[in-house]
C-alpha cells in the first residue's frame, strides 16, 4: 500500500507539466467515499478530482491516469482562459 505523499509524488512524475506550470497539488484519502481526492490549484483556479483506488493503483504502477490527465488539461485550459 502507499500513502498520500507517495501518490502525490507519482502523479507529479507521470504529469511533469504540473510542476512546470506551477499547479499546486494535494492528495487526500476519503474514507467516506473510498477514493483518493486530488486537489489541483493555481491562483484562483481550483479543481478536485476523485481518483478511484484502481486508477490510483495504475498510477502507482507508472501508468497514466486518464481521468486525472483530462482534469489537468481542463485546469491548464482554464488558466489560459480557454474553454475545454
């Protein structure tokens, strides 16, 4: 098993542009929902993504998390003032 720090680090490795564009990232586990909550933030733009356990496991195995990748693209688009 892995903790939120390990998952956060792995997500940053898989999506290196998160750090490049300065998006803040936080990861917490929700016992109520049984999902990881990935919080992305840059300036006034914020986005929460619910990452299912199976998807988080794939991320930890070095595979891209498709849903999270789409959310990151949406946030970057919003930051640039474009619609996604």
